């Protein structure tokens, strides 16, 4: 069986910087992610975690550095950015993203939310898209909700629909931006279970999360970001049991029981 360390690099980030005006949010981020790897990004609010994730599929245009996805350089680019850029749409069709907010169409059923992008972006046959959507709803435990509207669903159910919608594009990579942060505590587990299942199936994932137990159990590697830089990275054991930097120790002490670390 091929190990993750032997798999090809599917995300390669070098010297990534992002500024808003004179304020630098990201200060030279470096990251390689291999196929099938699960990388969790932790850190305090305002450290640049979500901005970094949004740069990976060009929802935010970087200020400097380079990004390659599946060996294709997506930044810097020869052509200027535009909302109707076909190249961007193609790139994003292979890099799914699940946001803090669910961003479902309230006037469309669960099924229609899921088939929208495959029909419009991929030109998929509608019958095939429906069959695939129903299989994905079964995968996330919501088969019976295919004809429901988002407003009738709990937050956890809406986020599971959002994951199914991302999977409907058959992405090679999925980015998760704090997918449980908008949920009531009792609904967090149902979303994390779906993500754990995806990890077990070998989906490449980069996850910004504040769920430390999840990161410890699922991640192959954890990055700790602070003030726009990767302060420390390592295995879950390294990060939680053997933190090297004082800043990481302070962060862990502020959010975890001392018995955990």
C-alpha cells in the first residue's frame, strides 16, 4: 500500500504573502501537502488562517509568492483575475471549499443545491447529477432530506449538505474553513464524523479548525499559525505533547486542560 509520504505533492506553496493595504496578513507561508494528507491549521483569531485558506483557491489574490495545485501553477498568473475567469472556475472545480457559514441557496431544495454546480460548471447530465447527489446525501446521512429546504434543517444538517455539495464536484482536495464554528455544540459531532470518514477514505484536506481533539485524532500534520507566519508544525504528538515554541505553549494552555497537553 502506498504511504502518504510517498504520494505526490498536490499543494505547493512558496513564500506566500498577503496584504490589505499596508497591513500584512500573511508573511511568507511555505507548505507542501501530499495526496491523501490531512493538514489541520490551528492558531488564535486574526493569525491569518482563513486568509491563507482563501488564497489556496484564489478567493483572495495573494500579494506575492507562488501556489501550485496538482503541479499546475495557479499563482502568479499571466492573465488578470476576473469573476468569469474560466481557468479559475476549472481550478476551483478540483478544489472544494466548505465555509464557516453554509452558503446554501435558501430558495432551492437540498438536492438542487447539490446539483447546481455540476450542471452549470461541469455540464453534467442532470440524471447523472441527481443519482450522484442522492449517493452523497446517503454518505452524509441525509438521504431523507433531498426535497427539504435549507431553512428547515439544523445547522449541522446544513453543513453536511454543504460538504455533499463540495463533494459533488468530485474534488481532489477539500479546504475547510472552521466548518463547525457556527454550530451549536451538540451539532458539532455529526459534522466532524463526516470529515473523519472523508479522511479515512484518503481525501486530501486542509482544515482550519478550533476543534483540538479532532485535529489530534485526524490530522497527519498540524500547523500552528500566529501573526501571519507558521510558528510551528509537526505531528499531533509533536504539537500537543512536545510544543517547542513558547507561543504555542501559551496558546495550548489558554484553550486546553493541562492534563491534555
